[in-house]
């Protein structure tokens, strides 16, 4: 099997597994939300199905001998009692639906990551250089980075509620890369024959992956704000007075979608997004700096107002504005979140519109 065929097959398999993981993460959210709703409505702290399947326990006396007569006699004499299992393993609680969905989601995600890495390695041997010299290579590498960042953070902090969004993004971008942006491997152009290709572009790809996960958290943050507003309006009987028609639709959807019960509050989501965006901003700063140094080596100047350079700087300014706004009184919450959304939109435009429709020294990227 040729490296080209191996790369395509493994990347398609990775996209399929990411789609499975996306569905499993969604099911997990739904099941956790159902458990929390039932627990709240029943006035208990644990899911009802777990309580119903708890092992049968018997009350016996401390120090009682074997046999029912001894236990009864001891209890009748006022001995202190405690609870022990009856030893029947058949009554042990089964894994909940949420746990099964979580296991399926993680298995599909990690299997997809392994196949994704194999596909990139095969692309490397096919092209005989790092596989991110054009839009196709950047897409398949960037989608891998987004999943890897999510898997890394999720292993240290519970952000499973972002799984469906990140897997959906990876499935979409990997599918578009294989169908729309695919290009056969060829040699590097003279301007790209530099070690800065490894440094500059790899840092840009990693920062993009971090920004993707942060964007998923920001979108959920904004939806949680709308949901909270809708709850206040509904409790006051004033749903009809909610803003515009579009906002009405969003609020009604968040009110009726049960899995929002499994999503943290907007404030917690804001904290997650802020930390990720801060890391991504530092990496993007190195991206711009490395690009300027590479430009001086390749074209004899650090900055030339090329469309790609301008948009990279615009992205840096927008994320800097977000970080500043996030720490400024009066700009917490929605306002800073929308600045983050605008910065991510600029990032996507820089990769798509600027690469495809703007003429400049970076047109080789298309």
C-alpha cells in the first residue's frame, strides 16, 4: 500500500471515529442531564437508577455470631448495629448510561487520534517534508491538534461537555480537507524550504487547536447566558417581551434542550475559555514573531503589509483586546465573550478567505 492511499484511508477512518465520538459525547451529556433532573425532582443527591440498583444490605449486630438467632438476640439486647453487604455480587450496580456513553466517546476519540497520527505520518513520507505546506496539510494537522488539545485538557480537568463541539469541528474540517482542499503531495517552493516552516507553522497550528477548544467553551457560555435570561423571563411570565425573534428562538431552544443541565454555569465556562485563550494568545504571539523573522530571511524584510501578515496581526489584536476586556470592569461576561468570538471568526477568515481570494506573497498557502 502506498503512503498516499494509507494516508487517505486512515484519515477517513479518523473522521468516521470522530463522528462516532461526537454522537457519544452528545448522548453522555443527555444522560447526565437526565440523571440530574431526576435527582433534583426526587429530592435526592444520586441518580434514581443507581439507587434502585444498589446492593441489598442487611442490618446485623456488632460482634454477632453466625446465624439468625444470634443476630436477633444481640439486637434485642441493645447491641449497636451497622450495615454490611450480603455478599451477592449479582446485585452490584451496573454502569449508568452516562458512563457507558463516556467510555464509548473516549474510545472512539483515542482510536481516531491514533489513526489521524498515522495518516499524517503517511502524508509526511508521501511528500518527503512536514505535512502542512498548504491548506490541505494545515487542515488535517489543525483538526488533529484541536482533538489532541481537548484530550489533554480533559485528562486533567472535566471538560467533557465540550466533547461534542470539538469532535464536530474535527469531523467537519477533516472531511472538508479530504474532499474540497485535498491536493497531491509535491515539492516545497523555495520560500518554504526553511526550518522556519516547522517552527512558524507548527506553532500556528497548535495555537489554532487551543483557540478551537476555547471557542467551543465561549459558545456554550453565551448560550448559558441566554438560557439564564430566559429562565428569569419565564419566571416573570414575560417570554413574549424577549428581544428579537432570533434571540427568542435561541432562548426557547436552550429552555427545551435538556442537556444544558449537564453544562456548567456561564461563569465557569468563561474561566475555562479565558485560560485557553490566554495560552493560545501566547502561542499566536510567537507565531507572528516567528513569521516576521522568517520573512526577513526569505524576502529581506520583517514586515511588508502582506494580506496574510495584516490578518495575523488583526487576530493578535483581537485576542489581546479580549484578554484586556476580560480583566476590565464592565466587560466581563457577554461583552468579552463576543470579542473572543470575533477573534475566532477572524482566525477562520484568515485561513479561508485570505488564502483563497487575496493576492500576496502567501498565496502558495492555497
